[in-house]
């Protein structure tokens, strides 16, 4: 699989000729319309076996082999070059297909209203072959141990048809916000916990296809750290006995002592011991109410994962990943207008509509661009593309992580799913 970054003068036809790939295949892989003008800096995925690399200043055969996880002598032999000679800048090297590793893949699906829309189900069908879990978000726990129901029509059938399983997500959301008071009421009452766990199992069996119960309790009071740990221990014993796995979502911490209500009650070490796996919420550095920046810059993401690895084994860690970017109005004003969430596909459309090139920040490993709208207002857009997601996949493989968890369905990103299947053998628990 080749990632091609569009240069001035490129066309889909020309790119297809350069790589020996059918024109329509490139359009389909990247969900492009034949009439779409390519954007300078846009990343395209070219479905070929292996990839090509053009030698840059400072490259050596060894450094290139290391970058792509290849053997130096094998790379030299395939390309018919002397491994002891310098590589001229501009030399094209063929890189064999990378070796796949096993990984679990989850995506949250958030129905709105009283039924799951056909559009959302259609998107779920499209990505479900690349999923281990499809996670309806969310069942809201109540103070009496009941669960506030959500629509699930069609979701179990989509999962079953693709061999994916369901992850039943339970949260402490109340009136649209994570509630510390609601969490305290649950965590301080064993009777409420007993009822809650019974209701969770009943619902999991009612909808069918559930393999994992996922607790996403956020903004807990710091003094609820130990009660939350104790609840998870109780839940793990009960759910394991009923034949279910258990997982939890964790705020992105970089130390055990990190302060702040989002962090203090999330005990990485305890969760790593209690649950079957965790989802690290490694995104939202750039967020709708904050200043423009990459949503999941790779450096801070890796810092969180490296801390997690000091508290739990790699095979219990799923890296969280955003499927969206943001479009901020400039200048940014604290407390002012919120940024607009955009999909990777929509971000490229915005760049095309405003005739602006896409830049790439190699430190953050994220694409971005500026534009001025029809009202003369300046904007900054940060989003995801094939390069940024491949950088995350490389990180996952290097650190030996369990997998990746996406927030959330509804933001089209076709290149992501092609690259998932290029990099990983996706684990299926219902096959």
C-alpha cells in the first residue's frame, strides 16, 4: 500500500500511470469523485502490493530498512543495489509488504434520537469487517441501578454479519454531562451496584453478540479512586462468571500523581490488574473549546502510552484515536465560538473549495491548513490523513499494543480502513 502526497500538477490519471494502478481503483479507494480537483498536500492511498520510497538527503539503506521494518540485505537484493554503496538522492526503492500483526479494533457508535439511522448503519456495515468490537454509546447508569436504554436496532445484525462483537458501554452521563454526583451514588452503594450489574447482564443477553462490558466513568471526584477500583473488582468477578470480558476507559495521564478531576480517580495500575483491557483516551489535545492544534499529536500520545506501560502490560492497552479534526475560527478567543468538528474527507473538501494547500506537521504527525472564508474570516484546520494514521499504527506495532479504539463512527475516513487491513490481522471474537 502506497501513501502518495499530491504535488503541484498531479492528477489521478497521472498517478495511476505512475503506479500502474487502474484510475477507478484510486478513486474508489479514496472515495473521490472523478471531477474532484486534487489538493496539493492531500494524502492518497494507492492500493499496490508493497510500496515505493524515493531516497532523500541523509538516507542510508540501513535507516530506510529500519523505518520500514525490513532487512537491509533483503532490501538491497530486491532492488538490485550494492548495500555498501551510498544511495543517490531520488533513487526509487521498492519496499516489500510489511508483516502484519494481530490487533483488536473498536469503534464507538452513537445513535441520536429514538432509532439508529440508516445512514449510521450503512457506515457501520462499511467498516465492520475491520472491527473486533462495535460499541453502542452509551447506556447511562442511573442512581437506582437501572440503565437508561438507547436504540440498538440493526447494530447487532451488522456486527453479527461481519464477525464483530458488541461492546456494551456503561457511563455516568446524566443530562448530557458526566456526573460526579451520579458516580458517587453508584460507587457508595453495594445494593445499587448489584442491581446495575444484573441489569447490564440482562441487557447484554437481550441484544446478543456482546463479549465485553465497557465502563466509561469520567470526571469522578478524587476521593472515589478507591471506591471505583473496588467496584471494578466486583464487576470483574461478576461479569467473568457470567461469561463476559470487562474493560474501562482511562483519561490520558502521564504520571500516577497527575492532578485534576479528570485524572485522579483513574488508577492505571489498578485498572491494569482488574480489567481485561483498557482504552486510553489519547486524543483531544486540540479540542473544540481550545486553541488550534493537532487533536492527537503523536508525541503526547506516546507519552501517555509510555506511562501506561509502567503500570500494565502492552497487551491490555488499546490506544484511543480520533476520526475527526476541527475547523477553528481565528483569532482564537478563550470562551468564544467553539470549533467545528470535520471528518478527514470534509477537511480535504474545505481545502479544495478554498484553493489552499495542505501542510504536514512532522513533529505532531498531523496535516493542517489555513483558509479565509467568504466572509473574510480566517480559519485553521487540523485533521487526520493516511500519513498521520500510519504513524499511529507504527507506534502501536513498535510498542506491542493490544489495538486501537476510535471515537467515533460518523466521520468518513476511507484511507484509515484500508491501512488497518494493510497493517493488521484484525481479531474477531465472534467467529
